[in-house]
């Protein structure tokens, strides 16, 4: 492995977060978003587990809206997703349904050069990868899925 890595000039930065404070750091980085867009693919329920509703309602969403950052969400069609979708206009967001055959065990959040994988095995965690190339590829995949998703 070391031989393979010798030719790589720069590796992505990688971090793992597991605490409520870590998840707030992940969220607040999106508020410094240069592209003014956040792409989220996966279970909305994982977001609810990572962030207290009061944090989202009282700080995160109002701050994101003030800063003009739009969110696109692709999620399985669930009651929770439909609740999110019902507030899309007022929360500067668009939510679309994934096809039924797309199963999402993990969720992915993309912005700028950052990709965050949210997963829950025994505990909830966020794996952040900062890489322009990886983020660009993941956004292309997201946009392809977006074109085929239903409102």
C-alpha cells in the first residue's frame, strides 16, 4: 500500500465524528458553503437522529436560509420524508423521492469539496472526506439520480 501511495501527491482529508458536538461541526461547515448548495442523498431519519429538532429549527435552518444556501434532498418515500417535503418552499429546499428499488443504508451529504457519509452500525457516525475530485464525482452521481427522481 505504501508503494501505491508514493505516487499520490495529495490524499483527501478524512475525519470521523460520533458525538452531538461533532455533528454540529459537520452541519456548521455547510453554512460556510461557497457554492450555496447542499445535496443530501439518503434517509431523512438519520438527520433527525444526528441533530436535535430544536437545533435545526432555531439555528441551522434559519441561518442557512439567511445565507442563501439551497438544499436538494433525495430520500426514500417515507412519512418523515413527506413531512420534510411539505416545508420545502419555506425552508429553501427541494425534496424528491428515490425509486423504491434504491435502498439507502447510509446517507451522503455533499457541499463544495466535502462529502459526508452518515451511517449507523452500532452507533451513528459521520465520515467526512474532503476532496475536490471525490466531491465532483459524487455530485455527478447525485445529479443523475436527481433527474430520474419523482417529486
